[in-house]
C-alpha cells in the first residue's frame, strides 16, 4: 500500500531530510548489518496526500485523548506525531521531549527496550561525550554506568521491555532512550493535557513566545480550563 511512498530515515550534515521509498527500506532492513541502522521517524505523513491514510489505521488511546495543543491549530502546533519503523539496534539516544510534553508510544510489532530517568537526573550523567549520537552507542557506553555503585541512587533508571500491542507512556521532563530489540513498527505522539499544562506552558512561553500568545488566545476561546486553574499569564513576564 505504501511501498512507493518515501519516508524520512535521517538527516544529512546540513540538516536536510533523507528519505527512502518503503520498498527500498524494507530491502535494506532485511539484510543490514549496520551497527546503527537507518530508522524511519516520519512526522509528516499526516500532511501527505497518500500517507495521511495511515491516520485511518489507528486511534489515539483513550487515556491520551486530551490534547490542549490542538487548539493552536495543525498549521501552528509543533511536530507531534510520528510513524516509527526500525530494525534491531536502531533507536533514539537519551533525550527529553520538547516543551514539557508527555508522550505515548504504541507498538504494533516487535520489541523495544526503554530506559527512563527521573526529571532531576543531572544532564552531565546522561549526555557524556561519545563517538557519535546514536542510540546503540549510548546503550554501549552510558547505560552500563547506571549499575555502578557510584551512580546516584535517586537517579537509577526505570527499564522496560515493550511488546506488541503495548503502549508506553513517557511523562514530560523525563529523560529516556529507546533501543529496538527486534524489527519494530510503532506510532507515537506528544501531547499536552491538563496534568502537564503548567510545565508545558512555561516552557512554551520561554522557547516559543509567539506560539504561546496564539495558544493562549485559542485556549481562552475554546475551553474553560483556565477559569478553574492557575492563569498562565502569571508566567509571561517572569
């Protein structure tokens, strides 16, 4: 169905997207011996005339349907949904999702290994100098250190093996890294709910001030949330 459609598998040295047709990507994954294989992480499928039909193949899990960023509009909101396919050894190195957003990841097939660290974990522990920024490199050099006696007890990670049909929730502000244990197919989405709105609003005001103004105006028009919770205007001039 999508074999002739191109999906993003990375970026070149100038930051330009590198894409492959699905049929060629499947051939690649069937025989690759790369230490860190190419990984489809495509966030534009919902805007493509043919790939957008992927949206008909799944529904947002009921626990994550509250999506306050939707009020700013599809054109203005930051990237928030991706279709994700990757072979064994591919993945994403340790990071925090942007703008204080929560995330969910629904795994269609295969197995993923997740490592999550609480929000207070110092950056210097997790973002050490490495030969490259690939997930497999982080798991090889940094992850073993978490078992060392000198690793802070309150910064010990939560480790999860996610299987087919399971949905992983990542709270906003938590460091996390993901490694594909087998070939995997997944869909993932970042979102803001009433639970993480204060943090997301604060980070959006600081990082995306123009977006925050538009978001606020739409929230005030669309929902009554701001009437019963802390007014985000208190963050705007800090």
